[in-house]
């Protein structure tokens, strides 16, 4: 099994209340006299988000140019946030940049070639022979999927150190003059941030003085047929235009319990055996559907709900923020099981079974 040695979540310094964001984004998305401003305000108020951090000062969104200008910001701000997240996670793990054997970067809110991970090599002093895997397109599921794929790698490389970095600057995808319900919902739900996870193979873990933390037992991926238009991007001249169907909570409630039950049964476990849930904060309706589907107690997703309120939905970075918050909070019981859950475009889900070690 691989071990999660550390996790770190970071956000830009531009922090704003939901009410202040609503006022400016209504002007950007709709204009001053659009009849759907009341709808936008209602959606923002019901998103369960209190504050968000943005890549740019709030006023700058009024004059932000097209896709080229937004993507330039993504590269500049995203690289800086990625460096902070990776540095913090490596420091927490007691490792340095020279120890990293594999670096995977995930994002769905901007594009860069060379990719963000490549830009970190010289900036951070990573080895020139570090293996890199840049991933675009997994969306919100990429945080959990990234942990799962690093685990797969470390099973074959038990002496290695692998790092996952996620960068999502969702505010830069905001579409001007687009009154669609999907754009209005997204404008009130998504925030900006980055996260990093340091994982080590079993033999490497045995040589380290690690504190309490989770080891990865196994993962399971699920892609649901005929759901390509449920979530994703339409990519065009104005950049990334969100596709977000109202059926997402219904799909969660319909499928997740069956998949989780089957996954856990293969390990002799049931939902009742999971003491800690590390769930992606997809939004209030998605979280409520997840709670109903899994028949969870009222406080089971408390860390996830707090993350949604404090920073909003950070796409792939969100579940990693929840993981970092969970690891820095009260230590779960030794040898207790946890489950990481995230959903994303496809429509798909990724489940990662964890077991908490308390040395």
C-alpha cells in the first residue's frame, strides 16, 4: 500500500464575501439591467458559500479580456499557487524537491504548454529526471483520481516519492453576457485555489518518521454511460463555457450507493465501517444527494460543508483541501477506514479507500 505523507491546500489572497462577488459578477455576466439578475442573486444566496478567494482583485473582472488574457492569468497565478502548495506539502512530509520521483499536475480551468508541472521543475529545484504527468479534462474528479493513479504508480515503485498538484482558477472561466442557468449557477459556486498531496511507496514509508495519516488501500473508477452532456466544457472562441445539467444530484443519488457498496464488499466492509468521509463539495444539492444515498449521519460531511462555505467549489482542488483539513484535524481512530469520493465530467466518479495509520 502507498502512504499519503502530507496534503496542503492554498488559495489566492483576494478573499471576498459572497454578497460582494454577487454584485460584481452580476454586472459581468448579465449587465446592469438584465431581468435575470434576481435569479443570479437567488442562486448565489442558496449556494451555501460564504466567502471565496479569486485569482484577481474583484474589480478586475469587470475589465478582464477574452480567453487569451484569462489564460495568461491562469499560467501566472496558477504556477505561483502550485509552487506554494507543493512546497508546503513537501515540508510537512519532511521531504525536499530533490526527493520527488513523479510529479502529476491536474487542472480543467486553464491550459499551459509547457505544463504547470514543467514550470515547477526549475522554480523549485526538482531533479531534471523527474517523471511528469500533466492531466487536463478530468474536472472535479481529478483530485481523487490523481491520488488513485499515484497509488497505482507507487505499487510498482515502492521506494518512490510521488506528488500530485491541482490548480483550479474557476473564476477565469466566467462567461460574459451569458444568461444560461449553468453559467449563473457556476458564477455563484466555484472559487479559486490549488492543492498538493505527497505520497510515498511502502518501502519509502518504512524509512520515514511519519505521523498519523492515511494509507491507500485501493481505488475504483466509474464512468456512467450516456452522460457526456451532464458536466463539462464547451470550448470556443470565448474560452471555457460550462456545461452543467440539473440532473447531477439525481445521478449521484441513483448510482453512488450501489458503487460504494460493491467496492466496500470486495474488502469485507460496509458503509457503516467508514468512520471518515473525504468528499468533494460539489454543491449543496450534490452533498445532500450524497448524504441521502449513503444514509450518512448529520455530521459525516461536516469538513466538506465547511470547505464549501469557506472557499466554494474548487473543482479538482476541493477534495484535496478536504483531505488536508481532515489530516490536520482530530486524528481518526487507528486502523479505521475512510473513503475519498469525487464526481466529475463523463459523468464519472472516483472512490479511494483509505485506512488510517497511527504510528
